[in-house]
């Protein structure tokens, strides 16, 4: 399900406003917000591509200007192998990382791996915060570094032969607190994860404000 929340600059919900949901260039629905400011539309993940451009649009009216947000989303239901793990980054703050293109407890060597990062609080709410995504070797050498936030939370990296050994995924928040998960890069075919992981499905939430839409969020 896609959910768009429309609010004014003070965070108050806007009632009965039309929101267009656009997937891969096609308008799939126009839904008015309810008394909580939410517009909802059900979507079958099987109808989506592997990689999708999803947009929620409020065209504006006599009182409010237009607002929209575009997000590229990976349809995890198209992949048989997706792993998710969570690590405590700070008190009441959790870094959730989903890894696409995994096979059970391993990542196939040499393939491009996709990481999807979400920061959540202790109540499970998505946090709209900047973070740094790092893949780092045991000796401190950084293999990959990328900035992220709720609007840009997809990161990709292909492990190489030189990466063999113990490697950590590090998520560092804006206060420089960090969560770290360590695994071993194994030669020839796989990278063994050190943590139990579980499969997830696709769920997206949009948050819209008067002048902008905040990013889709993975629940």
C-alpha cells in the first residue's frame, strides 16, 4: 500500500485534498486525503518493475501551492533473496539495513549488492535524518562511503577480490553515533553474514508537506 500524508507548514493535516500517485510515469490513482491527512492506495507488488520511480503529487489549490516528491524504489518482492538486520545506533534509535541479492546467510561474490537503509525510533517510527553509509575493512580501510537520508536511502556496492576478510557495514548518524554489523568476505563465491536475517516484503509510506514531499519510507 502507498500512503501519502498531506500537512501544512505547521504539521497539521490537510483534509480532502487530491493526491495523484504516479508509478513509472503512469497515474495509477487519484485519492483524497482523509480526516488525518492521509491518502491511501493499494498496489500489487507483482505489477511493479524491479526498480520503480514512484511519485506522489498534490497539484495545489487556491490556498496551498503544489507539492510533490519522486523516489526510486526497489521492489523487494521481485527478489527471492532479501535479508534485513537491525542494529542499535543510539538510545531509542535503530539502523535497519535490507540487503538485496543475498542467498540465505551469504552474499554472492562479485555481484552488485543493494543496501536499503532506514533509521527508526524505539516506537518504530521512521526518522527523517541524514546519515553516512560506510563499508569498512577490519584494518579501518574504507571500501565504500555514501551519504544518505530518508529521501536517498539506496546504496550499491560490488565486493572485489581485494575485499576478502572481515568487513563491517557502518551506519553513522548526524551526531556521529554509529551502528556496526560485521561479516566475512569469502573468496570465490560468497560473503558470510555474521547475523541471522529475515525476509521482508514491500511497503512504502510517503509523507507530504505544503511545499515538499518527504521521502518514501520502508516499514
